[in-house]
C-alpha cells in the first residue's frame, strides 16, 4: 500500500482572479440564502421587539412571504398596551379630549377591548374592537358610538401599514444577507481560504 500526498495551492480571497472572486461571492450568497436565514439573522426578533416598544403589540410568531402572496402576518398577536397602540394610530388628541369637562362623551378604558386576529393560517391580521367603551357624560349610560369614527382613524389600515413596513424590513434584510458587503464580511471574519478555481478549502 502506498500513501500519496497531494499538494494544493491555497489562496486568500484577495489573491483570486477577479472573475473567480465574483463566482465565489455568488456561490456563498446562494448558500446563505438557501438556509433559513431569518432564523440566524435575528430580523424576526427585532420585529417583535419593535412591535412591542412602538405599538404595544405582542406576538408569538412572525410569518411572511416575499415572493408569492407578499405578506407579513402575526401569529397569536395581542395588544398589551392599548393606549400606546391608539396613540401610535393617531388618536392621542381624541384620547386627551375624553378627559375634558366640556366633552359630551367620556371614554373609559375599562370598557375598551381591542384585539388582533391570528394571521398564521390566512396570512393577514385584522383589528377587532369588542366594545366601544363610550359612556354618556350626563347619564353615565353606555353609548353605542363607533370608536374608529369617533377617533377619525382606521385601525385596520393602521395595522396593515405596520405589517407592510415590516415586510419591507424583512426584504431589506434578505437583500443584505445576499449582498457582496455581507459575503465579504463573512469571508474576512471566518478567514475562508480557496483553491485557484474558487472552491472553498477546508
């Protein structure tokens, strides 16, 4: 039996020919995007954190489709901070007005229940107002006015705009994952080495 040792010339990325460098970048970008890049990039956790901090929305999962249905939807969402949600929706002035003595209606947070439907199966979420929470200032009786009409806001449109913004953020993250800038950072950080034809040397 004979043992044959084969020698290889190993190159750093910058030592490769320009056309080989381009091929390497393309192959590595494809590899990065073949995996569940959103799991290790942290983008979905960032979205959850932002939804909570800016809008008072909590959710267990974030679902998205960048190519077919083009949607971003929330799994098991809930509004933990109704005041924050309504202020972000543009209802702050209306909310303040409810506490003025001259106001004909008063708004009681205890009577207000705003929720968001689950979007894990349908790919969309809707805002549900279970109770308007209006109390007549003189009689104290419940008033059946329409909350969104009173506030002058469309809560479903507001939520839809948020989710469109989040879909855009996910798309931008995907573009960055496959970008030359990111691949170059990976090569440098991991000190990748290559054969002359661009094959990665392990």
